[in-house]
C-alpha cells in the first residue's frame, strides 16, 4: 500500500508495546476516577500518539487512516479508556483543515497541544467586534482532562433568535476554545467506558476570535498545511476513529477467554472449558465476527486512501460505505463480546474478571450516535436513492 508516512505500523506498535505495562497498571484507577490517568495521558502525548493525524508541518505523525486506526485498536486492547481517548483526540485533528494557516500554526504546532471535541448540543455564539462570545454546555466531552483545546459547534444568535442560512438551517460555527477557559462538569456516570472521563464541558461567555470560529460547511479548500490527501477524505476518518476501540475490546475479550478456557473446569464437569463443543463454536464465531469487522472497515479505508493519494475525494456512495463499515464493525464487535460472555459462564459476571467490563464497555460504544446501528438506516437511504437525514453525508 502506498503511503505518505515516515513511521511504519510496526514501529508504532512497538512504541505502544513499550507503554503497555503503564497503561495496564493505571487502567483500574482510570475506571475508579472516571478519567484517563494523568501518567497515561502524558505518555501518550509525549510519544506523539495524540497527534497521529496531524500533518508533519504541524509536528504530527501524518499517518494514513488505517495505520492510525490500528494503533487505536491496539491501545483499546490494553485499556478501553486509553483507546477511546486516543480515538477522540485524533478524531478531532482533521477539523483543523477548516482554519487558516495562522490559526493552525498557533494552536496545533506545539507537541503539547492535545485536542478534545464535543459537538452536542451546539453552543450559542453572540457576534461581537472581532469574533463571538460563546456560551453553552456540551455532553460526552471525552479526553477533556488531558486536552489543552476543545473543538465544538455553535449556532450564531441575533438576540434570542438563531441566525438562519439560505436553507433555513441555523448558521453553525466550528470553534476552538482553550480548556483553561472552560469548566469540566464531573458527571460522567455510565454503565461502561467509565475511564474515558467523557464529562460535560461548560463554556460561559468566552470571547472567541473570528479566526477560531469559522463557518462549518462542506470544505471546498482546506488551509494549505492541511491540503494533503488525508483531507480529501473529509470527516470520515474522524467518524471511523471511534470504531477501533470496539475492535480492541473484542480482541481483549477473545484473548482473555482463550486463556480462561485452558484453565477452567466448569462445575459438574470433568473437563476444561475448551473441551466443550459449544465453547469451541462460540469462540470461533467470535473470532469470525471480529475478523470480518476489521477486514471490511480497513478495506473500505484502504481503498479510499488510495483514491485520495491519486487526488480523488469521497463520493456519496463511498460515504455510505464508510458508514456501513463503521456501524457493522461496532455491532460485530459487540456480538463477539456477547459470544465470549456467554461462553465464559459464571466467570463473566465476576468483578475480578474483565469479561463483565468488556461487555459493559463495548455496549456503551454501540449507543454512539456516529457509529451505532441506527446509522445503517442513514446509509440505506443513500443506497435507495433517498435524501439522507444524516447531516455528515453532506461533508
């Protein structure tokens, strides 16, 4: 596969392996604290993993999408929180293409710049001289504790009424705000993925200059620092980056089960778990679910990447393929974990085992608006020649 990167996947996986003891050591504390542990966040930042999709000219690793996805998947195998925060930081990076070179030089050129992103609900932007005053609370702000900047959307208001564009929709801005100007509302209390620290973030009447609050419309021409092939793929690497954590969780569940099956002898049985035909079938089916999900997702993005290297963008059919591959991968990863959970028996419900955590974590990801099963409907609308209701098909 042709690439524009200088760091190979093997090198990156070796770097990740070096961090695995640290990530595993701090995973229980991340779960308890409901935020990624600072030593892990610092290590990911210092190793460059938070800026995998940032261009070389801004100090990033400038990776192709699939290489970045595989790194995210590997960290999620170690710890779901590390994998998810890595995914969100990198998913936010491509939106720098909407800003001027001056802004990206100021914000993104430092290796200490770490991104978070939260887009729902959009905040309120009141026009003032030189920019806007931004206010509002956004939910699910993953990576907010480690981040130095947060990306988000805002609707422009004239008084109490939102300003509308020619189509009658609210005028929407893509904004960059320093995390030092925001407040984290520590309210992330969920079934799973607790360690991601996806708390609400509040911005209260913060001035944002116009160059950091730009119209969020389909990008006709990215700023020159972001004009490489990656950005011909528009928002789709950002959406898909949220899928590899589910794949990594499924990989961890399968690996842990194989180890358990060689040791555990079920109650009222005279042989180990691995000798039961139903278990043999379940673990093979789980591996098939995971392998099919990986193959489909990564083949779609490999194909798109080759097209981008040749100067081609993403057409509507390919956008639908991206969405289908993303939603399929998340659903399939959950099915793989469900099979492992069933095969593990009573071991799956014990807190000292990780199977219950894999189950909780992967099912939280299935509820994500960008990659859950509901998005199959959106892609099906495209396939059937209908106008898709999913707004990101316009990008």
